[in-house]
C-alpha cells in the first residue's frame, strides 16, 4: 500500500475502462477478459479498471463483480494497479461492492455519483464519505452527469478532496474549463483524469493527469503516444494521432459498451455479446465501427499477444467487407 499513498506514481496516462466479456449464454468469459488485460499490460498502462461503466457494472451481480475484480488482480500480479468500479445509487450497495473489491485485492475503487435518485450535494457528500469510511482502499470519484443527472459540484469535490481517502476524479463532463477552475482549488497530488475521450488530449494538455478511457481498449499504443506527446509539448503530433482515432471515438461513444465490444470482436479479442438492456449493434452501426477501424489500420491497433495465436487478429478491412454500407 506504500506506493498507493502517492497516486502520482500510477494514476496517470490512458487507463482502460475494460468491458466485461460474456459467452452467448450470458456467463462471464474470463479467458477473453485475460486477453484484454494482458493486451493492456503489454502496452504499458499503469492501471486497468474492472467492473465500471464499460464493464456493464449495473448488470453484474455482486458476486460476479467480485469475480471480475479478483480475476483482474490475479492477471495483473502486481504489474499494474487494479481499479475496481464500485458505484451504485444505493449507498449500502456501493459499500458492499467496495468491501468485496477490497477482499478481491483491488488497489483502489472508482465510485460514481449516485444516479437516478437525484440526491442533493449534501447527500452526494455523505454517500462518498460513507463509502470511504467502509474501506482502507483509496477512492477515485466519478462525475458523469450525462448518466447520473446530478453533478458533483466543484465545492463538494473540494470538501471531499481535503480528505486523503479521495485521491482523484474521473471527470466525464467534457468541460475543459472545469479543469482550469479545479486545479488551483484542490490539494497537491489530487489526480484529475478525463472521462471523455473526445476532449481528453485538450484536458491533458491543460494540466490533466490522464484519461480513464474507452478508446484505449481498442488502441492502447496510439493513446499512450497521445499522452506522452501532450506531456512533452508536442501538441501537433498529439492532435494528429487524436484525429486519426476521432471517427472510432465518435462511433464508440454512440452506443457504449456495445460498440466497443463489437470493435474488440473485429480484433479477435472477445465476443460482442452484451446483457440486456444493452443489445448488440444494428448493421449500420457495425459498418460505421468497422470502417473507422479500417481507417486506423491494423499496424496501429495491434493483434492479440503471441500466446493467443490460435485466435488471430482478423484484418479490419476484411471484417468491413462483411458489413458493407
């Protein structure tokens, strides 16, 4: 836990919000999940997120959620940090998920603003403090008003960040000006990460610490290059790389996680199967995703690692031909 006391060591860069692979019968496909984790570790990420938004956390039972986190910890073997999604609109449920994540060996939890209930800022503050009080793990806050309806107000965040139990924010607002407002108001070392791939490079270039990302599931190496170029002031190169990914980023954002799962299925990494109420993509959406992948090119996307040659990465252009416009 000593390294976790300074999240600047590891809570940075592009961190993938991993999907949860399912078999056709709805069971969790842990073999595919291992492929996803190993691909990210090979790409050099500092951390992975298991069982959060892209992981269809709202459809997982607490036991399944713990299974996913435990699997991620076992695969990581200390090579990267494991952040467990542990949010709920029920404080008691969020506490249960948080405690299960700690038992499973997670390094931190990602806890979202309670959704649907529309709590006041006082309720949001009390919710997060109850979660933090139930665990020894550090807590990363997740603000995504498009999904939760309620926002995590700047003043509420400032009060929470005064406690060392809260180490960072995943900001899904897409508002770059918020970063500029927040940075001088928050303690040194409190990490600010984008939760919006479309604006992440601008977020990082203006002092953000990274992005908890969807697109990095598909293109981990280009995302890593975007981050390093932003940090080194090579903004033109970062912008060029971001623009190459932009069509795929836009396609994934329309129907996440179904679009992401389909994209990863084109790379031979997992099945596109989802759980209701999420359904698989319509043919027109599949064509859009496949076309965006073909534009990027297989060399930049990479293929599954050597040990899974029995499930080769399928050429994206070939996949596109299966789903013509």
